[in-house]
């Protein structure tokens, strides 16, 4: 291995900070491909967007309706929320809830202040999105998800770093992780890991 190659591997291995609360996702993807490792994800996008902390869209605020979907940071001054536009929780006879999507499958990540005033929105298309989110610390949110290709699945890790007036976004990708058929056998959505609360088909 050349020095340049070794240096590149070290940079890649140290670049992704991953919360231990999402290790279950790593364990699940390894069921589809045991060779996957966090350090093998490649940075594919790095951008900074401005945020407006005075932004108050009451329509978006009303979308933060299910506390079980909320992920508060450690200080309790930010909340992240995965919204599916037309989602409803329907209580079953078992006492658990079934997730019903009454619209399309489009996902939106919302980040709000402690008063649930949304100040950042990231949208995803029908072929990609987030499986789960977790705060790394008070200002960094990590999201994990997939990109659905024609014949294979790419895995994605997002890092959202909140600054005073901007949010810095890094996207990492592991290409061709496994086939779509294998993906359908895995339980990658965070609510699929909560049989105590959700009734999954």
C-alpha cells in the first residue's frame, strides 16, 4: 500500500462520526452485506445552507405532531423530526400503533427550536430518504438512509451541523451495498426496531 493510499484510508476512517444509538442500523445492513463498514463510506457532497431562526411556518409546526417521532438533542433546545407528509398513527387492538401513509412516500426532515418553530427543512424524493436520525451532540444530527437504484441499493449517511446562521451538510455514500431483493428483507426503518410501540405488517 502506498503512503498516499494509506493516508486516504486514514482520512476516510476518521471523518465520519457515528452515534452509538445508530449501531443497530449498521448491524442490520451487515445482514445484507457483511463487508460493509462505516469507514468505507465516501464523502460525495459537502455544502452549507443559510438558516433563518426567525422563520416561523405554522403549517410546518403542525407537522410535528407525534412525540415518538421527535428526536431532541441533549440540551433540549433543538428537535429533529422525520415527517412523511400524510402519515397517521392508527391504534390497533393490541394497543400498538400502525403507521398509515395516506399520501405519497416523500420524506421531509424538519429541525426546530425548543418551541417547535421549524427553521430548517430538507426534502427527499421517492427513491431516497432517511431510515433513522440521531443527535451526535447538541449541534450535530446524523441521518442514515438509502438510495434506490435500478438494480441495487446505495447506503447514505448524512451529517447536519448547526451553526449560528448556517447548517453544514455532509453526505456520505456506500455504493451498490446489496440488491433490492436483499434490501426488502432488512428492517432498516427505525420504527421497525420498535415492536414495543409499532405493529409492523
